[in-house]
C-alpha cells in the first residue's frame, strides 16, 4: 500500500503543478515497529522559482495525505518542526554556507544508512531507496 502511494505521488509529477520546479528527489522506505512502513522524502526544487518552501511542503503533504494515500496516510514536515529533529530539516541551501551544507550531508547519510530491520520484516525484499531527477530535455538550457 505505501509503495503504491509513493508511486502515485511521483508518477505524474511532470503534470502536477506542485512539482513544476522539481529538479530531483530521494526517497527511503523504513519500518518501525510502532509505526509500520513509512517514507522519508527529500525533494529538490529550483530555488530561482520556489521561494515559499514551507507553503509548498504543506501542499505536497496534503496531496500525499488526501490523494496519494486516499486518506490513509499522514505527513510530517521536518523543517516545520525543526526543534524536534537533530538536523532540523533542510530548507533552502545556499552554496557557500558550510553549516547548511553540513546539515544536508547529515541528511543524506541518514537517508542512505542501511536499515537491517526492514530486511527482517519485509517479505517482498523490494527497493528501500530510490531517486529521480529531471530529464535533460526538460532542464533549463541556460544551465
């Protein structure tokens, strides 16, 4: 069910205005005994076009909860509740800021860490990590 919902969220991203300026993403599936399966999703948007990341995160989270999971899912925006998380969510990255780059690096390490527990409970042995990026033909030719 959760994998199907993720597919529904990402499959038609080129036609969904919420993802108009999306340039890439990383997802990770985890399993916790208390919560069951859940996903972490890192979305990268073109900062020249997206300045209101908090509003966009809320809209994407609502789309996930209502449309992708057909009302059975929930979302949590780590940036919105940054005091509750060690890395506090990422937000906008500015290339020259070493603190922001370090926070991004820590997030990537977390997303790519091996989850041994999911292998024990997952009978289908599917992928637990994935990525995507905008195809070259759709990228801004000036870049």
